[in-house]
C-alpha cells in the first residue's frame, strides 16, 4: 500500500511539473519579439512611422508606456507644436 502511494505521488508530481513546463513554453512562444526602440529624432525624421507607431500604441494599452511609444508621441508633439 505504501509503495502504491509513493508511485502515485511521484507520477502526480511528474505530471504537474510537465504541465508547468508546457505552460511556460507556450508563454515564451506567445511573447512578441522585442523590436529596436527608435529615437525621438528618428521619429521626427519619419513622421509616417511615428503616426503608425502612435496608432499601434493607442490600440494596444499594454505597450502604451513603452519607450518606443513615448518617443513616437514626443516626436509628433514636436512636429505639430514646435520644439518647446
């Protein structure tokens, strides 16, 4: 009886650990690839890309606070309001 309990516990532990490994692998696969952060100056020189990035940031609140989003917004503000 004790041997069966030990085997059942070991099998349960292996299954739980395998489930965590699968979940972890799925999260890694689902994570977006990091992209290069563009500077404010780059976005000022490429206003169409700044507008596109700003729209992406507006549509996806999860990335809204990223440096790339802030740089694109700042570049648009500079372009439309002036340097100050």
